[in-house]
């Protein structure tokens, strides 16, 4: 990183990977805007920050709603004036039931948060990054191991994460002439609220149930900080950070 002040936005910053990444970026010197639907959890993240580091600002929003995202970026521009890094982290899942038993509402909610949310935030970030001076910035998308292979009964989540890979590559291609880099981090079993059930065992492709190992979310945060801190002439297009002994290689 240069001595120039850097500004980041983390979606889904009220828990899990988003919280860890926001705190990691702040400790690395970024001023960080945190967004998510639960204002109290965003403030809780800010309260966890250690002394020193950059500014932190809670900007509650629903990333699946276009008007909410537009308001979010208007607030961000007023507060920071620019954006150097967007971490599209917000995500949700659906009940682990056979696909035919999912409701349209369950399907739509996952697509709205995981895919449409990343699209809407990227769209606004690109507009800001193209217009600011110095021009450019970086978008990092949270892909997940499910961007490669599914878990049983995970059609909505898996579909969105596969789509994130296509979105990442399209953003990278369409914006490289504007000094906007885009990469994807695929995470395997970070120890968060979302993966707590793995400590009791989760269904495997062969019909068994198995306890899966997890890793401290700070390792993911460190990887996000590394990606975010690169100069714009260098990019990590894809990175996988996973528990060494999780059943990913060979899954399915």
C-alpha cells in the first residue's frame, strides 16, 4: 500500500467473515464502511476494533434492494469521497431440503442477497471508481467452495456461487481499462455462525454425516487484506482459503 488513505466497503459486516474482514482491513489502515441489515450488529463490529487503525462507519442497508444500495453509496460518497475496495461478502442460504420442496420465496431470497446484491453493489462501485481521482479501485467477491462443487440439497446457494464466478470474470474483463481490478475468494469452512452446525456433522454426498474441520475467520480476513492491498496493476483473480482436512478435493 502507498501512503494514500484507502477506503473500503464490506457488505454483510455484522457477523462472520464480513466482521473479520472489516476489522482486518481497518487494522491494515483502511477506513471501512460496514453495511448489512442489522444496525446493532454493525455497531457491535465497530466496538470490537482495537485502538489505532482507520475510521469505521456503519451504514445499514439491504443489498438486495436497488434503492437501498443507491442510498448506501450516496452516503458512502458523502462520508469518504471515494471507494478503493468493495468486498461483496453478504450471503445467505436456504433450508437443506430437496430442490422440489423449496419455495419460490426461499429461492428468490438467496438469489437476491448472494447474486443480485453483489451485482447492485458492484454496479454502484464501478460508477464511483470510474469517476474518482485517482481513478480505479478493486472489487473482491466472496465465492465459497460452493462456487466449485455443491453440498447435498444446496441448489440456490450453489447456483449463486457459481454465478459469482462469472460475475467476477465479467467485472474483471469489462473494467480493466478503467483501472478496476476484480477477484474472488473461495472459502472453505471458516469458523462462523453459519458453519457452527458442522461441529455436529453435516450431510455428505455418499449419504453419511460427518463432522468437518473449520478454520479461524482471521485467516480469511488476512487473505482479503492481502488482495485489497495490492497495487492496481496486480490482481488475485481467484484464491481458495480452506481447512486443510475438509472434504473438498474429492467431494461429490
